[in-house]
C-alpha cells in the first residue's frame, strides 16, 4: 500500500518495483498532478481521495478497502523508486512470526535535515514505551492485516510514531530491520524547512495525544 500525494515523477518506478513483491494499492491523497494516472499505468490499483487529508488519513482509507483475504500489509512511501523491491525483508520478518510489525531502518543518506524531528520522535517513543527506535519516522512498515485493521492512524505525519506507540502499548511485537530502501532527500531549502515544521507539529501532536 502506497499513500501518495503529487508524486508523478517517482510513482511509476515505485509501483513497478513494489509489484515484484505483491499486488499494489496506491492511495492517491487528492493529488493535483498525474500521480493516480501513472500509478494505474504502472499496474497498481488506485483508490483516490477527492481532497488531501494527509498521510495518516490516506493509510486509513487504504485499510478500509483492503481485501478481506489479505494477510499482510506492506506500507511503502511513494518516492522509493527501484529500491522499493528491497522491502521483501520486512514481509519475511512478519511472515516468519518474528514480529507483528517490521520497520525498515534505511541506510544514511546525505543532504537531509538536522534531525530535530527524528529526535523528538525517538525521545517520545522511548518515554512512552521504553522502546529505542533507530528509525522512528520510517514509513516502510509491514504488519499483519489483523494488526493493520485494528489500530488507529494518527493524522498526517504523526502516523508512524502513533503506530509504533500504539502497537507496543497493546503488546504487539515491533522489530526494526536494516533495509536498502532509499527515498527522496528533502534538502535544506525553504520548502524543506516548511515540510519539517509540519512534520514536527504532527509528531508532537501524536505524542501529546498519547501522553495523557
């Protein structure tokens, strides 16, 4: 399952690579570009939202249309391109029964931000659960379908932190696994800084709502 918003430059490559693992559902979160059309052309099933609701809402919408026979859900970001095929290690970890949710720990990529959001997420997860997260914001996650259907999805960019905390608190087994998954680096321009500010806000809200 790939939540996507305005990813026309990368979605087709991501879909083709992910399709080597399993059937692909792209949840188009109200894109204003050709994301949905190109995802269809690349072989994905597409569920389109009329307006943008954010990543958490897109993931929840995808779960709502998940086929009843589905046993596992692999969430992937839309900008992984060819590296999406390397997510098989996450599926294997859950299928083996080693964990209920496997989270990818990607290799370090130069050109990113200053780590403020990562530190907020990591510290918050540790404080609320005791879990030491190496990649607290990783969007590449495999869950059992039962687990995916039974959990709430925090709004927007708080969804990954919310998932980790909620599953750990409910007694599910969470494991982090190194995986060669590479996505677009946001850079340091003003658009990137605005993105990080929004991400920080969403992670903070997800933590606050779980602190009471």
